[in-house]
C-alpha cells in the first residue's frame, strides 16, 4: 500500500508539473549575445583596437626592421663565410646567434605586452557590453541572456541591439 501511494504521489506531481510547464514556458524569455561580433563591430571595440595599434606600431616597426637587418646580416654571412678565416667566421657566427637571441627575446616581450594590453582593452569592452546586456535584459524582461551556445535561433539574438546601445553610449561620451 505504501508503494502504491508513493506511485500515486509521483503521478500527481508529474501531472501538476505537466499542466504548469506550458504556462511557465510561455513566460520564459531567453536571448543570446555574440561577443565575437561585439568585439568586431562595436565602436568601443574598434576604438580599443585603434588605440592598441597606435600604442604598439612603433615597437612593431622596430621589430620588423631588426628582423630585416638580422636576415640581411645572415645572408651576407652565408655568402662570405667560405672566404673568411676560421676565427673570423666563428666570431661573426657568434655575433649573429647573439643578435638572433636578442631579436627573439624582444619579439617575445612585444607579444607578451601586446597580449596583456589587448586583454585589458577587451575586458573593458566586455565589461561595458555586459552592462548594456543587463540593461537590455531588464528593459525587455529577459529571463536569461546567453553569451555562448552551440546553436541559437536567430530570433533570440540580441547582439544588434547591444551593439547599437554600446555605440550610442560611446557617442554620448
């Protein structure tokens, strides 16, 4: 008898859930934001990218010039090595190795600095975007906004609204 009443309770509970679920589903409102598009299309993201390019362009040019100089010196060494004295060839080879090591170190430091700054700038853009997403969600009464999904129906994508609001906020500053 105990087992029968438990099954009856479970069946009644499932019945209540089945009746209530469609009403709940109609009230639930979900949206989706594509952060990659925000990083590509929002004016704040474009401004951050321009700022980074301006900030790092001089160092990047110096690295390119240093790399070209090193390549020219290496090519010259390879052409002249057969006619050089052994001691001179060893000395030049050691200099080229040192220059290459210095170049690799500078390039690595540049990449690390650029990555760190890019992360700082993108986190600021994401922080602003998240505030706008929250404003849109509250204004339009969304229950949940997803930023990553395997598939999303385009009718739930609010990325355009967020980008427009972000651009408007950036223009108001």
